[in-house]
C-alpha cells in the first residue's frame, strides 16, 4: 500500500486536515493495520516539501494548530498516473512460506509439521475474514474476499507442497 499516494487520492476527493485523512484511511484501507498519526503528518510534510500538497489554512486547536491540506496539480497528476498503472502481478517467486519449507528440509527439520502449523494459521485467519465479511459492509466484504482468495491459493500450495515433500527433500539435500 502506498501511503503517500493514498493520502493524495483522499485529498483529491476533498481538502482535509491530517486527522480526517487518518480517519478516512483507516476506515477504507487500514483494516487491521491503522495508520499511525506520526506517519500521516510526516507523509504530509514530505508531500508539501515536494509540491504535491499545500496548506490552505491553519486554525488553532486544543493541541497543535490544525492545518488543512489541498492537493496541487503536481499531486493530482501523480495520483492519475498511479491509478492508471497496473499493480505488479503477485505472487513473487520468493516467499517466506517457500523459504521456510526449503530451509526446514535442508536443516533436516520437520517441514511437514511446519506446513501443518501454517495450514492451521491460514484456516484461523480465513474464519476471521469470513466473520468480517459476514458482519461488515461492502468495503469489508471486498477486502475480506481479497484476503480469502490469497489464503485459498496458499492453502492449495501447502497441500501440493506437502504431497511433494519427499521429492523436494531429495532436490535440496543432495
């Protein structure tokens, strides 16, 4: 997730204060991983430094002054370019899951037990996402579906790899 570009996109929708940007980011994109306030303000400072946002007005608050940010033409152009570029297709060929299985085999550790543990963790997370999907709105459902489809693919890989552990062991332990 590109935090700077996501914040720029939210600002293109409407000028906002940092607090409002954090709230909207967390509501739409931060499920399970809210954006820290410090990251919001440091990102906004960099965007201002780079000419992608400007501060339109400053109002006193109970703490620091409240700054209202507006996207510039430079920022809007960057959002437009970002939105039209495809995301690199995943998965990448180097994954933590794969590395752990291969290392377990190389080190004569119980790779099958690791895969069983990983399978249980995936199934647990799938139950959590299914509950989020059931109880939430459309945004929650779409995010949960995305996660569920990735986890289903991982589970298929875990099953296939479990069935091939002996062959893989021979290949990685000459």
